């Protein structure tokens, strides 16, 4: 995706080098799934965390864990508390050991970015754990998520389609 954008902007393809993201050491595919979904990342609008919490209000029977830190941390915590969203658990910043546990136990990793991404490290980590990823059909996600195999895609910021896809995956 990044290479295509650069070439369309006028750079000669032979001058563009793609260095894929990777995870080291390999965590190994070892799953002990629990019935919760996971957001792990920067708590900022461009990463879609505020949109995700809004969308998750309509999924009261599906637990969500939110891990991370960022400028929307207080707003997200207040939203969860003030709207009594008991099915959403705010975890905050996690240690590597806690990240490992969450990745091994989550049902699916959510990456609701509103901006173009290249290949987010959290996606590489999820794949390392054998964890599927749900993201908008935006930018790189169309290239790195195989629908129904490595994860799920939904139209960007379409709350109804997103909820339907989550419900389908849970069922």
C-alpha cells in the first residue's frame, strides 16, 4: 500500500523499498481464547478508539478490553464510566507480559484506524500469536488481512456494518 502511494505520487518504483514489519522474538502460536475482543494501541482519534467505544455501545453482550495510553485516555475512561459500559474494561498501559496474556486470550484484535496505516506492529504481533484482526477496508488492511482467514474487514466508520461483522464472528 505504501509503495503504491509513493509511486502514484511520482516516485520511481525502483527508488522505493518496502521493509515489512516483523515481530522478534516470535511469540509462537499458542492460544487460550476467552470471550473478549481487544483494542491495543494509542488512544487517539486517528486510531479510532473514540469511534470504537461508540460502536461498542451496541454490543453489550460482547466484552471489550482496551489497552494503551494517549491523549484520549481520560475521555475514554469517562465515557466508559459515565455511560455505565460494564462490558468494556479499560486496562491502560500494559507490560510485555500483560500484552502477551491479552494477545493469547483475546478472541480478535480490533484496529479501527481512521488514517492510512502501513503495517501496524500490533497486527504483526497478533499474527504471531495466531490472533485474527478486524479493521476497516482502508489502506494497508486490504493487503494484509485475508477476509475470513486472518481476520475481517468492514467499511470505514460504518457502525452498522461493523457491529454486524462482530456479531457474525461471535456467532
